[in-house]
């Protein structure tokens, strides 16, 4: 089912989750248990990351197919243009279509190991170009990324919003944001988007974390600001999994309660392949 249709037809906020393709068979077996536990929340869809430079391109596609065929949940692979020629991308998108997958999250992507983005000699520079290529197949619902606090490579939040509009004007149907910890950034982002003519669903991304140190590193990479009080608690929790998990659930629950009260179209949970914190948040909110 196309995700754009899920948002159009749902009478309540759509709950969705993001995963990554594990590198080992043991990791996959653990992830299948996660999918079984998540059945109780009736997810609208799952998304699966692509890996830096397409490092998990094939495992991602296999996992998306399995989610749809064996677990009965709509699934969406991420697709980036890093290290890929236009011909490769076209062939890969055609493969996605032939597998009966109807959704793609179109991204520019990050370079393996970090560093400044360098386009493939016969590739694309921008996510909007990936959106246009996917659109030529006339088959997919296309999602794109949004950055309430600005993309790390952008010159300003305003310029980043204009780039978001280019992606939507190129044919994207919905936006999933990077995770954030201060809801005000999301609310301001949505209002600013409306002001420049963006009328597609903008879904907030929330991370119910279980490892404070890891998420602080992610936040630094993404230029995500951590409120002072939360940062103090995260530093105190450190590598203590129990303290971090409790804090992550508490933070995500408070965020989601306010977001849902504001009437968001859904919430996208960055699970890091762990179902328990996400389920705990949803139970706390009685969804």
C-alpha cells in the first residue's frame, strides 16, 4: 500500500518505525523477534535504512520484501545517490518495483566515514534529483527527509526549507523529520513550511533511546540540540543501559504527548532495532 494513501485514509495518527539491516544472521533473528513484538501497536509502516554509500543496499531490499511478505506490514526502503551512477539507481529502482514495493524514501545520503559529500561522476548532487528519477517510474509514493534544526550541510534553516520544497515540488508525497528533542523546533519548522507553500504531511521523528552516549554522538553529527536539563541527565546516565532506557522512554513519551495533542499526522520512531522502548512509549500514551 502506498504510504501517501495511509496518511490520507487514517483516522488517527499513523505510527511508524525505522530499522537498519543487521550485518549478521544473529542480528536478523533478533530483528524478527522485534517485528513480532511490534504487532501489538498495529504499525502503519516500517522504513529500512540504506547504509552509508549503499553499503546495505541488497540486505535492505531483502528485509523490506520480508517485512511485507511475511509480516504483512507496508515497508519502505531508503535510497541514496552516494557512490551511485544514474544508471545504477535506475536499475535498482526497477528492481524495487518488480518486487512489488510501492514506497521509497529518497535521500542524498552521507559519505561512508563522514566528510563532505562528493557526487558520483555520473550521479546526482541532490535528493530532489533522486525524487525526480523515482517519479519517472510512475509507481511509487515518495518520502523525503526534513530537518527542523537545519541539515548539517545547509547554510541556514531558511535555505534548507527551500531545498525541502524543491524535493516536494519534484514529486515527493510526505516528509519524515530527523529526530529532535525540543518540539518547538518541529512546530516552527511546520509553520515555516506552510508559509512557503508546503502542504504535504510532515511527520516528526522521535528516538526513544537506550544508550545516552550513542545518541549524544548522533545528535552532534546531525546538529541536533539537546536541552540543558536533558543533556545533564544523559551525561549522568552515561553507559548505564537501564538509566538511559528509562530516560529515553520518559523523554520520548513527553515529546509524543505534546506532538499528538497538536494534531500531528503521525510519529516515526527511530527504534535502533529495539522494540521495547517504542512499545513502552505507546503504552504510556495509551495508543
